[in-house]
């Protein structure tokens, strides 16, 4: 097989305590050496990429993505979604189960895996549903899905309302040491709310969902994980109270709990919404207060929140260009996440590149119990290369995913992925997707 | 030339204080015309106005329609029952359809907040919000201000109590900030479940105690409580609500200022937020509000459309 010499990038990986300008030689899909001061023993026929001025990282993973296939291919499909993922600098994504049909049996998991192998630009790890049809009534066949390759289990899209059912799901998950990814939302307390119950609800004259509708469910699920010993991951944390509960649980040390936060909750708050009722700012959980936003950043920095995950939720125009209260919830995220984090957290000095690697590469892999990709000989060459100076205006044309419902349309973002390698193969080169043969 | 800066009236904040006062001034003239035997002016002859009422309404719609007729505008009524929206046509399709018909103004009433803004993005016409969800109802505010100004001689310096289901009321959403802006003090009187999340955002103070606040009020603006939302959840019972927050004869006689006035945007629930004998109290100006509604809406349409191209 061919070899690829990645020359002159700043190579960052806290797992091997690396932050240095070095060459990286990739052979047969694996890293064969990381050499400070230049690679002298690279094969003469190696393709050489000059990456000076760029930053080379272990491949980023987005552990919360809605690829929409099967069933909602008009919003996104495995091909378009993974293309968007590569464009955004990700080498792997975990796909949520709220498709049609729902991914609630082994055959459905196999479908996603085989489709992704055929057409995917990046790796896809399917999640299975916790309950049949995501209806929250009856446990789905977990063993069948584990055998087929499901990475975790989630009813994401809606919370499991019945505490007994969640208890049974966690107890059963212990049999396989399977990860339960919880969408924490008490629907009774949401009571029809479509924005944060705070300033914005009053300002816009729409019903609000209180922070408690999330944190009460977070508290419940942490206690259930404590009771059952299950591995619990809290999806899209949005409130300061939830951060506090997770921090306390981790400090207690007797619960296996992890958590993620979305880029939009890190960089936006409810003040993004005004009387223009832009439905691209309608998401679930809603954008919360400035205080919540600050608590999420703090939680991300101190490790309470393990991963940044986008909750990439593509929708068709006719599902978004509606009355605010009727529009679907969600923003796309795959293509904007990295530059948003680089801009608002790295460039601003709040975090360094090593911490970005922890939260966007190592963190999600640890949560999903995957082997880490490390920048050392013998590791799989899933790599993300960032050009900290590259800029783009987020437009519908610039976004490669089918869903154009980005909360960041019109914004200029700086710090884009330039090149992406999956198993040593370039899927993006100089900001352009490398199309399959 | 339009006599207001904003092309649309979506929220009360679209009108400056001076523009609001000019509406009230013009409405005074129109109100006199409404007392004449021949109640018609040629002002908006040749202008087309659509009343897009996608939620049931009797008084607001009737008021706008009459106001249009008296200004000689051509109006078209499009109501929820006859609407294409029930056949799955989206709001945007409806907007584009009327836009293609070249109408000058659309009055829109809708169940959901922000709908009037959506129309502005798909139409050239002036848009007037006739009430959107639980958000705002700016022309109701203008007629309330007119009535207060007419009966009290001023707005500045008054203390106004808004009593009832405030969080689910589009009336309070427009009225409170406008009153505040014009120098009045606003107090929301209701149990917590009926208070907005952040009352200060609307410029209001909060009280749970009607009896304590009532003696201070110059204007008592009662709002209806929404039956289906009320009993057993937001309040234990209608009876208990009426006992605590209903304006009854005893309260009106013993706690209310002699020169205070009572307003209600309607529809009224007798025996809940207001009793029949209080409706008959000379300090109650509910029908004056309805009367002012036509004149105020004439003033709004005249100021937004009057003298535009074509004249």
C-alpha cells in the first residue's frame, strides 16, 4: 500500500504528551512513525503533504449525530452526513437510532453498518434504541443489537419518562456492560415549552421549558446508574444544575457517569433569540441563560463534561420555515463544531489544543469504550488536520450536509479542518472532499 | 408618506412614544366621525386590506373590518374555517398567495407567536399583528391606552394593575411595556402560575395579593383566565380564584379608588374575574374600549397607509 508523509505540522496529543512540530509517516493505514526534526527514513515514493502552519490531531469523533437514514433521507443520509462529518474534521460519528424504522433490532444495526462501509466517508458507530420503536414502553432486544455491533443504546429524541423502565434498561445493560445514553427530559415539566423558561420566554411570548425539566431527569438517571451499576452517559447537557449534579456524582466516585455538551450550547445562549423568531435557534434542549452557558464552559474545562458532541439534527426547509412553535427542533453541527470550538475556546485562550483533543477525540472514544487514536507508531491513522487561519462564511452552499438548518448561517468561522485521514486514507484534502472512486 | 417609521406593527415597540400619542390623537378625530350618521371617509379608497384570521376572533376582526369600511378600503376576509391552512397549505404559501394578489396590508391573527414576522419575510404588504399566540396584541394596547387617556386625562404617573392569567395573555405582553414607556407604573396581580417568567422584562412589578394592591390602582385591567388551563392545576378551582382575584362588588366598593377605572379586553367570564354588578359599575368602561377599538384601528391603518403612493 501507499505511504503518506505529513510534513511540518504542529502535532498535538496529550495521551502521549506531544505538542511539537514533527513529521508523521502513515503506511498501510497506520502511523509508522512520528519524528521530531523530520522523517529521514520515509520511502522515496511516499506522497508528501506540506502541513506547515497546521495542527495535526488524533481524529475527532462526534458521538451524537442524526444521520436520518433509513427513513428520513430527505433530511440527511449516511453518505451526505458522513461527507459533512469529514468536511467538519471528524473521522467518526455515532449515529442515533431515531430513524424510520427505528434502529431497535440487530438487522437495522447491520443495515447502518453496511451502508456506512459502502458509502461512508468516515466511520459510523450506530446506536440502538433502548425501547421498541422509541415508544418508551418495552425494552428492545439489546443482545441482538450488541451482536450486530451497536456501540451504545439511546432513545435520544425523547426522554424515557417511566423511571421503572429506565431502571430495567440499565439493569439489563449491565449484562453486556452496554452504555446507556440518556436524553434527560421530563415531559410533564416541559409542559409545551419551546424555549428556555427565562428571559426569552417572556420576551418572545412563548411557553418556556424550565431547567428543572432536564436536571430532574439527570438526577433520576444518576441515581438509577448508582443503583444498577450501569454505564450512563448524559446527552446534550444544557443547564448549570445538570453540570453540578454530574460533577457531584463524579466526585462521589460510585457512579459510572459521563456527559457531553453541544457546541451551540457552549457558544450561544437564549439571547440569540429575538422577535425575528429564527427557527434555526429552536433546539432541544433549548438555548439557556448566560449563566448556564458559563457553567457548561466551566464543566467542559474541568472535565465534568467529557465530550463535545454536536447533536447534528438536519431538517428540510419545510420543517423549519414555519411558525416558531410548529418548527422542528435542532441545528446541524458537524461542519461548524470544530471552528466554533477553536474560535471561542482555543483562540480565546480558555483551552489549549491538548484539551480540545481530550474533549473531541479521546473523550468520546473513552465514553464509547473505543481504542484511543494516539499519535505514535502503531496507532490507526485516523487524523484531523486543522488550519487555524482558514476561514469560511457559513452559507447553505458551503454546508455539504443536506440539512441547511444551521444556527450559524451567515457567520464567518475561523479554524477549519483542512485535511482528514480515515484509516490512512485522505477523505478531505485542502478543504475539499476526496470523492470515492 | 406613512406617518410612522416602522413599515409593520408587529409588536408595540415598533411604534415610538410620539407615534403612539399621535395614534391616540388621530383616533380622537375618528371617534367623532363614528358618532356621525354617515360614518365614512374616502381616506383609504383603492387600498386593499386582507384580514387573515387564522384563529377565531369576533371583536378584533369585527373592529378591523368596520374600521376598514369606514375608511373606504377594500377588504377581504380570510378566516380559519375557510382557510387553506386546514388543507395543509403552509403559512408561507398563504403569504405568497396574497402577495401575488398585490394587497396593501394584512391584519393577522394567529395561534402562534411570531407569525406576523414570518409574513413580513414573504410579502411586500404592511403587516399588522391582530394578536399572535401569547405574545402580543398591539392594537388592543393602543385602544386600552386611548381609553385610559380619555377617562383619566393622562397616562403618565398612573398605577395600573393587570390582573389575571398574564403569562398566557397577549394583551399584557403589549400593554405592560407600553404603559411603562409612557410613564405609568404597572403591577401584575396573579398567583405565581399566571405570572410571566421574568415580569421585569415587561416592565412590571409583581403581587400575589389583590386586596393589598387594589387601593393603589388608578386603572384595573382584568384579564380572563383560560378555563382549560385553570382548574385543578394552575389554581385549585375557579371558585377559589374568584375569591382571591375576582373583582366583586365588595372589593370595588371598599378597596378601589372612587376615581379609578375598570377595563377588560373581553371576552368576560362573569363571576370569575369580574362579577355582573361590577360590569354595571359606572367606573367600568368595557364598551368604551370596544368603541375606541374601531377609532384606534382606523388611526393605525390611516397612519400606516394613508397618503402612500397612488394618492
